[in-house]
C-alpha cells in the first residue's frame, strides 16, 4: 500500500503541466437543480475512488454543483472481502477492511454502515472493479470473475454493499469500472485484470444487482466516460485524466486557487448525475 501511495504521489503532474492541458471545453453547471439544499455525496471504492476523491473533494470543484462530498475510497480494497489478491501474478494480502481474517466490525460492510450513519448522504457512489476483475483467493480457492462460484460471491458482496449504503435512506450509484492499461505480460498479452472481457463481466453483475433494487440503485456508466469506445486514453476531452501507471487519476493538491483540469473533468462527469439522483432522493421519488 505504501508503494501504491508513493507511486501516485510521485507521478502527479506539475502545476505548469496541468495548466497547460486546459479545460476550456468543460461547461459550468446551470439550472435550478444546483440551488437549494446541498446534495450530500459519499464515494466508496478502491484506489481509483481514493484518487478521484482527492480531486472531487476540493471546495472550488464541488461548490458550483452545490454538493457536500465525502471521499472514502480505500487503497487495496474494492467491494469484496477475500483472503488474498493477485495483481500481475503477484499475490498480496488485502487491506484490513477487505481482509476476511479481520474482525467483522472492521470489514467493509460494517465500515460503510458506520460512515453513512455519520455522514447521512443523499447519494452513495461506489467506484470499484479493479480488484474484482483480478484473481482472488476466497475460502482457500483461487478464482476470478466469469466463474459461477466467484460471480455468486461478488453479487453477494455487492448486495451487502447496497444494504449498508442504503441503510439510512441514500440512493446508490454503482459506477462501472474504467479500463486500465498497466503493460503486458511476458508473453505480450495484456494482464488478465486489464482485459475488456473481465471489465464487462463486472458491469454485467452491477446491472444484475441494480435490477434487484430499481427504486434506489442505478448503474452509471462512468467507465464509458473515462474510456471512450472502451479504449484506454490518458487524455480525454483535451484533459489529462490518468497517471502514467495506467490506472489512477491525478489529484488536486490545492484547496484554493487554480484547480487541476482533471478535477473539473471528474466533477463534470459525476456530479450532475449525483445531483439528479440526490434531488430524487430528497423528494422521495423512486429512480425508476
């Protein structure tokens, strides 16, 4: 985890580079939906949620959308509780909240329930998938998405996430996972966790879970926003949105002053839908 954090910090673009990218094509939010009681949004998920949350949490980014934002992404955890994980064929022990050997009170479902009780969000966004598409060890067995036993466990873990996230009345946006490009295996093929087939399988399971909760859970295709046409791009809409590691979003280290275009871009792609969903939640109107 320390290596991941150090890598993210070391690969941040300089302010000059960020300003040179520009974000003039990003429109300002307009309309009555952005006035009134602020919509409170909590983001759960993995390191993508963690780095996105760094950017979205800055006041100049969220203020135009009238959003109160809580960033709760966790390095090394998605939505599943497992005993071991594999990335690039290397086995690692998961972080405490998603480690099956941790006490239940310290695992993800209990952690999420405690946070929503404290924050009382109108909307919970769940941005995960990086670990869910990797090989994982569950009950002593290595398995991956696409295998019936694994898919059943993933659905159950997502159901537990939805149960915790809606426990105080919040609506849930299940975000599809962005594509990643972390290099090639020695045989020249992409790593399994970077393949489109696994990512699309994850999106399909999100859809199954959302279909069980039509009134307060939706799938939002964030992955399509980040990866137009399903292809990895480090620059989208003229804005640099991914770090050289092929996974994470650049963060905005400033709390005031100029804002990184990446932060503005992420807000543009996520907050309008979060506000729409939040206004429905406030009114007690079902999503569908």
